[in-house]
C-alpha cells in the first residue's frame, strides 16, 4: 500500500513539474522574441542604415520569427486550456485544495499567461510594420 502511494505521489509531482514548465514557457517565448527582434533591428541599423527598401530582409526574417512565436504560444495556450479543464465541470471555486484543483489552477494561470504573451508578441512586432527607417 505504501508503494502505491509513493507511485501516485511521484506521478502527481511529475505532472505538476510539467505544469510549472508550461506556466513559464509562454512568457519565455515572448522574452526570446523581444530580444531577437530588438537585437536584430539594432545590429541591422548599425551595419546598414538607410531607407525602408533595405530593411526588407530584416522584416521578412522577423515576421517569420513572429509567426513562429505566436504559433508556439498558441499551442501552449491550447495545452493549458486543456489542463484547466473548465468545460468539463464548470468548477470555478475549490473549497478544499486537492491535487486536481492545484493542477487545474496551474493550467488556468498558464492559459492567462499565454494570452498576455500572445498580445506582447504582437505589440513587440508592431515596429516592423510601422517603422520607416532606422532613425
């Protein structure tokens, strides 16, 4: 009986640690995208300052990076939504916190962070659309 409880505890810990990774993955994707966009733009503008026509390769590359970041964050948001499991029981309140409630809370938090990160990536990439020159 003790061995079964240890196995169950180990399985629950593994699920929660993957939830903790998922809760940080979307903001880290946003941060990586931010560093890539602004770092690449800074290096590009120092090496090749000029009119908008010369920035086309940079815009295309960073546009593809934006699409990739948005796809990753959308996938993480979908996985977090599935973990939250709201539509299964419509249970918003948990009076006694048990393992399942904590698991759903981490899914909820990761889902909300995915939304914030998705919007953050969009706002980070807006200068690609509106900037005319490096100056």
